[in-house]
C-alpha cells in the first residue's frame, strides 16, 4: 500500500500490517534479540510475541509501537487526515429546541 492512501479492503490493510510486522521482526533478529527478550521487556509471554509476528494477533497502535520499540525498531506514526468532515459532522448551525 502506498503511503497516504487508504486501503481498498481489509485484506490490503492486513497486507500493510504484515509488511510492518515483518520489518520489525527482521530488525529484532538483526539486532540479536529473541522473542523472549522482547516479551520480557513488554511483560508478556513469548507466545504473544510469536502471535503478533505471524499476524495471528492484531495489536492496537500503542501495543504495536511498544512491541516495535522493544524489538529495537524506531517507528513514527504520521496521520494522513483529510480536511473534509466525515458524515457524522453536523452541517450548519445547531438547532435549539423551543425556538
């Protein structure tokens, strides 16, 4: 998936996540860190790190950033926001009851 573009399908988003997980996992291995080292740093079981790395567990962004830091990878998250309001944004002045 190209930066700045929303995934067309959940599968495409999953492919992007898998690519990120693969890059972080490769960094971990290149630095000589084991899944057990990462798990110990995060206070979780090694099996959870294994599930994250194979894509069987989808971490929240906060958990993913913590996992990446423990693995030795530095990630920066930059939102790509549109300036158009979503469908939930009310247009026009708010109507007051009784007026």
